[in-house]
C-alpha cells in the first residue's frame, strides 16, 4: 500500500524520498509521463510521478492522463495526492498561496477522459458530485497543521485546455461561472482516479493572478511565475511530508 504523489510544474522530482527503485510501467493506454519512482519518507511508502515528465517536456493537452493513473493503479497506489500550479481568479488568493481544492469545473476538450469508452464496455457513470476525497483532504489539512504551514481550505478549480494562458475575457467568464483558480491539468486526472476507485485530493500552488486581475491586468510575467514556483514548492513539500509522517505512523 503506497501513496502516489503526482507532481506538477515546479515539482518534477521529490529529492527527499529514500529511493528504492524506478520502474517503467506499461499500460493498455500507452506510456505514462515517465518511470515511476518508488521510495519511502517518514515511514510511508511513496510512488512519485511528474505529470509533465522529468524534464517538464509534456504540455497539459498532451499528457497521457489515462496511462498515468492506470500505472499508479497497477502498482497498488491506494491514494493520490496531486500538486498543480494555478492562477488566482479570487482576489484574496495572492501568489504564494497554497489551496486545498474542493471543486472542479472542466473546460477541456479532446482529451481521452474515461476508461469506459470502448465499444465492448457497458455505459458507466461515476458519481463526481464531490471530486476530491473528503478523508484525504482532512489528512492533508492535518499534515499542514503539523508542519506549521498555512493553506486555504476550499476553492473551485477551472481546468482549461492550454497550453496558452487565458485571455482576460476568458477569466471574466470563469469568474462568472464560479471558479476561484485556473489551471490546465487536473482533468481528466481526477475523474480517472475516481473511475479506478483511488481516493484523490489536490494541492494548488497560486503562482500568479490570472489574466486581467491585479498585477496581471495587461500581462502575466512568466519570470515572476518561476520565482513563485521555486519558493512555494518548498512549502508544498513540507505539507506533503507532514501528511506522510502521519500516514507512516511517525507522529
């Protein structure tokens, strides 16, 4: 039994892991983003996968989400903690904020989004009312508390197609729809985890204000995003390690 950590932009390795092995996992859906890295941390068994690849070479719309989730399922991952960078639509979510997401609106298109889409399979509808696992979210909050970090509990994530960033008008539309942050990668990842019955939760790192908001009124600074990612991902690692410490029974 192991927890899977899926890293996003700025989280392409997990150096704190006590490395056991790396393994290329074959799936019926093609190749995952890279080999799975197996290790231990704070007494917990961990499998790590960077969704953009170890060299950050896969754009959001080209990620093989089905292969990634299937590979984690195949090796026995019992829960998935996903990390993703986002832009803030809500004014109070300043760059550097860490958000424990609780809802999703999906705006993606053309992505292979289900395991139940072959002609020889029955039509299957998963319940996705609450897209993130309640118990896993509570334990991530506890991990945050134990390491002394701060996070925002609850926000709605708008998943756009990418790889380009959004226009200011598109962000206005997302705000009217009720979205609080915007990213490009959690769908169909979250739904696929539900299809294979793996509890799933996501930590979002706010790296900029979305287009047309605050200091992104006329332009988004990619250089500033990189600086924010570098500093904030250290805090995300601390939260994940606090969560793993509890899971490993080391508290």
